[in-house]
């Protein structure tokens, strides 16, 4: 079971996961991907891969409506006018930074967890593979592994804590403590951890060596 929020999206994470998905059947693996539905017409390039697509709540529409309710403008004045995109983006950024832990995809966690449980009840799996970013995928994979006993493999394409841009999503000491606790919990459950560069592998080994079950494996981007 591959857990990747962005597997059918046109970004770096999606490209890597689609490549992995193409290679797995050649090694005899029957892979299923738990992912968010694509919002763009991406060439999925995933022959032999089954998709379990589950959507998260659409917060953009909710934020827009929330702002409109707070304006208290006459109906005649509000008619035909749309909320400026910049204001919606600004509100979304603030909510994502202060409330969405571990990241803005956390609202996908509950519906994806329910679908993951359903899939794991329906058929037998040998492993759960999940890739960061987003961080929510690691929490989801660890949770499903803990509930079912299916071994979990966590891939780090970037850092979680220790990221030089941590202040964007971890603005206070309390945020940083929560993130570190969540990351430690996920890593403790992982049977194996993989990183795409030596710096990430060394960081994880130094900071979380006490909870890792095995040394961090190093698998560079797009090297077989």
C-alpha cells in the first residue's frame, strides 16, 4: 500500500511516487496507492497500479464564505462581487501556519484513514510505504501500521523537524515540540526509514537514533 497525497499531481513528489509505482510491478509487487484525487489532467504513467482516491474537505470555499459572513454588507452591495483572491490566500496561509499540524493536508488524514482501514481489511498487504512531503502521510502510514501490524516504510524526501524553513509551519516553541513528538511517534512505528540524501539520513540518525529500528537507508532521487 503506497500512501501519497500527491501521487497524481504534477509536482516532484508525484513524479517520484509515480516512478516507484511503475517499477514495483516489475519486481513482482501488486501495489495499491491511497491518494487524493487529481485536480489536473496529469498523465498518471502507472500501469498496473490501482488507485484508492479519497478527497479532503475543500477549505478554500469555506474560507471565502467565512469572510463573506463577517462583512455584513447589504445584499444589493454584495451581489455580483467576489472576495479578492489575495485576502482568501492571506487567511488560508494564517490558518495553515497556526492551526494545521503537521501540515495543511491534515484534513485529509481522517477520510484517508477510514479508506486505508477499509482497504487493509479487504485484502492482505506485505508493507505500507509512505513518503514525506506531506508529513500527514507519515502519520497516516504509522497509524495504519500500528493498527494492523503491517510493516511500515517511511521515506524522507525532505526534513520534517530540522528544516531551515521550520518557522513557516512551526512558528512557536510549542509548535516545534508538537511536531517533534509527532515525528518521533511515526519513526518509532517504522520498520524501515529511507532518505534521498546523506544530510537527511545523518540528521535522522543523530536526532532519532534511540527510536529507529534500523539505520536509515540512503536512496538517492531516481537512482535504482
